[in-house]
């Protein structure tokens, strides 16, 4: 792990078992539903404005649906606001992720954003910069496919490139935000991010979840939660 990742991690502790009592999981789920439900109600006007802006800016639907891997590597459909032009090919992204994992290239302005990507729309660039494109994932939280806090939901082809020691990240639900995102994601190597995912799985508690959520908002403004 890089020195930056060591400094920004939310405290240190010895590894623990990935297992947690059923009571913990129930409380975590209750917190997910309560916070996500309130957020959807409060942010509904903003969601509608973003939806209209996307539709007016470029042809196509406002919501992008993509298959990700959840707990146990079970696939689910994750929702995001569309930030790219319609009918885009993901070849560039696949090649970029492969290079990140082999550390052939360094992350520039966020691990998963290609510099000067011609596929991104004007509105999409703003949504990505502010992470507002992630807001529809609140509905994934309400449906139980995502948690508010957890490892980053991986694409299937990304998961095939992950090293074997990263398998533990699939033992829990992925999250809208997580330890990786609030630890300066756009300044970390991808392998460092995977190690932070594993650290979260080992250390996860409701208290840690709350601390990560509280750090997510300032991380958004600094661009570190992408």
C-alpha cells in the first residue's frame, strides 16, 4: 500500500474475521433503508432536474443501467445517471482497467475516468466531477442490492483481473461509498484501492460506516470520492 493510503485510512486495527453477527447485518440494513429513503425524498427535486438536463443535452434515456457483481459475485443491475453518448463501446475502459491493474498507467483525475474521453457529454462531465451521477444508486440500496457503505461494485470483466487475495471483497454487499473512496481514490493505485476494500471487510462496524458516510460529502467536493 502506498504511503498516502496508509495516512488516509480511517485508523488501523488488526484484521478480523469477515463474518459478523446477524444482529449487525440487520442494523446495517435498517440504517441503509432509513438513510437512503430520507435522501431520496429530500433529493427528489434535484433528481428530476438532473433527469431533464440529461434528456435535453443528448439523445437517449437519462438512467444508465449496468450489470455489476454484488455479494457472492451475484450479478445485479446498478443504476446511474447517463454521462456518455448513446451506443458507446466499453473497449477503451476495459483496456484502461487492465493497465491500471498491471500498473502500466497511473490514474489521472480518478481511477475510472479516461482523460479527454470523447464519449462523455457536457452534462455528464459535470455529473462525474460532482459524483451526482451516482445518486440513482440510492434505489439499489432500497432494493437491497447495495449498501450505503461497502467495497466498490465491480464490473464482471474487472473481477476477472483482480488478484486472488481480493476475493474477500465479494463476501459483503458493495456500497455507494466506501473506505477506498474517502481515502483519496483519485490518488491511489488500483491495487491500493482493493486493499482498502479488504481492510473494510475485516474492520466493518456501524461506527466505521457512519464515519465513512460523514467523510463522503467533503470527499465529493475535493473530487476524491469518484
